[in-house]
């Protein structure tokens, strides 16, 4: 990809990352600070010693810190939808980011407050100072440099968390790296996003370190008396606190300026390749003439696009075929229906070591996609060409356990996007058409065998929630996706690795 193509992706990803991290940092600060202080006050020997409360709060914090963020992210989807009305986009990602960061920051606050000289606390108590006076005049002021250092660490952790949030539609630099760098094998995009993340993390660390050094510099050798230190807090520390909050508040500005959704715009969930690429072609070249606006939302996940369509968070999706949708509707009790076929991504068997199927002898290793639908397709492809033998009556969701005769072959199950990367490490691999395109594999020259196009039930289609088929916007998009111009675009761009599949679904 050229820089002119990469730059808009980086800009959008960078702003999304700042927005997510900014808001979640502020919430973590407001939530983690009182929890951390409470852990100190209620501990043994604390000003508000209370064993049961301390144990309960500590247990909650420990549980929050123990959960891997990616699991927390998925588990909180229902709560996120309840809070912000959607689990898609940067705003939705703030919910799990903040909840994940609060217990992390709370422990850092607890550690920082425990470092405060007990002599200062006792001095204030001797002068009749209340608990609130001790907290706001001694503990927090004296712990401020450590608190700022802890906040800096939290921001950096949140930047990492935000990259994971991008995998379920959160956006940000992490999403750009995965979608355009890893899955499309664009090294330039991966390098650019890595550099952007390094710059962002470095900037946060420099700012945090500068604030900590500034606070430390205000503590002169002659400031040993508690009274002098407390007096100084009213002047210099307020500025320091403001400086510590300026960064997250400044990052929030991006989100405050965003408006509501345009109801005339059709929101579509799509996989990056080729689905989003086809939609982007329609958006740039055909949609405006039909008075149609498209908001294309890219997902690597195969579950979120359907659940988002079912809930109404998007108007349609384009990423799947009929066998997968039927299984999804049955298992998830959703009501998604196909509208029109658009394209077909035939699976093919590739090898860098074998030039003929006869060379795939006993002891050789074949890589296959590990998701249920594509693994079944891969095994049926191999069976159709006598590479293996499947048990009688096995359906489209065949697994390795359904192989009646492996003919001595070994199998390696991998995530579909990773299969083409394994070609150097295995003897052969069954690769999806879209990933073949990304890897530079030519199905005409490189494939040992491939799926038939005619009668193939795996055509990918535009899909909507049942009842939305008559939406005028859907009808316009369906017509454009089945136009001669889109057909020519698919044929020219993908050169047989992906083919037009216009007509009735499943034909």
C-alpha cells in the first residue's frame, strides 16, 4: 500500500485510540483512586480499620485484575450495550477498557499511598485532624508523584488494551494493524502502526516522567517539616494535578465533537477482504448516483456482524455464506436472512513442496482452517479428490474426527488467516480465496485443486434481519452489488481467486 492509502487509516486509528484511552483513563482515575485509598484506610492499623470491608474490596479488585482483558471484553458485551446502547465502536470500547483499568490503577494507588511517611499522618492526627484531612492534606499530596507514575503506567496499559478492543469492532491502531497489516500481509501498514504506537507510548511516558520530576523538584531539602509541606500543596500541587489530568481530558475532545448517526446512511458490517473492498468500490463509484450513503464497519470476527445486525446496531452485513448463516441462526436464535449473492471465495489446496496430489503421501502434513465451516469445506475438498476418505453421510461441518481414512496424512488446524503463512512449514494447505489473494497466491497457477464454482453453496451474500429486505436502501445496494460494474471489478481485481456469484442464494 502507498503512503496515501496508509495515512487515512493511521489517522482514523490514531484518533480512535486517543479517544478510547482518554475517556477510559479519566474513568479509571475517578474509580481507582477512591478504591485504592479505601484499601489503605480499612487495612489493619488503618484510620478506618475494617477487616471485612477490606477483604471484600480487595477480593473484587483481585478478580478484576485476574481476568484477561480479551475475556473481559467479550463477557461485558451485554453490559456495554446496556450502558451505551451498542457494543460497536470506540465509545462502546471505553466500557470494558475502564472496567479493566480501574482495579489495576486501584492497586497502584494503594501502593503509592502506603509509601507516605506515617509520621506525617500521626502529626496531623495529633493536631486534631480528621480522616478526610489526613487523606486530602497528607496522603494524596505526599503520594502524588507515585500516583502520577501509576497513572502513566495505566495509560500505557490501556493503549495495549485498546488494540485488543479493535478485534471486536472497537477501532484504533490495533485494529488497523490486524486488519490491514497482518490479515492483508501489508508489512508497510504493520510497520507504520507499530511506529505510531511506539510514538504514542513514548510521548505518554515522557509527559508522565516530566510531571513526576517536576513534583519531586518542588521538594527541597528544607521542606522536612510537615507544616511547610502541607502549605506548599495549596500552591504547586494544584498545578501538578491539573497537568496530570490535561492529557486524558484533551484526548476526550475528539469524541465530544462527534454527532449522532445519519439515519439516511446504511450501516454495513463486513470482513475487510474482499467484502469491505467491494463495498468501498460501490461507495466510491456507484452509490452517490443512486442517492445512497454507506457506513462500512470492518470486523475480523464472524459473530459480531450477525449479532449487530440482529440488534439493529448495523442495517446489514456482508461476510458469510448460507451454511454458516443457517448454523448461526439455529444456534444463536437470530433471524438473519440473505438478500443477494455477491461473490464466491473457492477454497484451494496449495503447496510449495508438492507439484501434484500424488506427492502428498503418508507422513506429509496438511494445514486446514480451524473454524467449523471452513474446516468442513477443506475436508470435503480433499475427499472429493481422493486425498482422504470421509465417513459416509458426513455433512458440511466435517471435522478431523469424521475422516475414515487419512491415508497416512497428518493435519494441522490453524486460524483461517494464518493458514497461508504455514505454507513454508507444512507440505500443503487449504486456503480461503480471500486469504489467497492477500498472500499473492494465484489459484490458476499455484493451486493443486480447488472447489468448483458452479453449484457451490458457499456464495457470500448481503444479509439483513428478517423484515428489512424491503428497506429502499437495501434494495438499492443489492442492485448495485449485482451490477455489471461490480462483476467486472471482482473479475479484474481478484483474477479468479474470488468470483462473482450473482443469482439466488445457494445456486
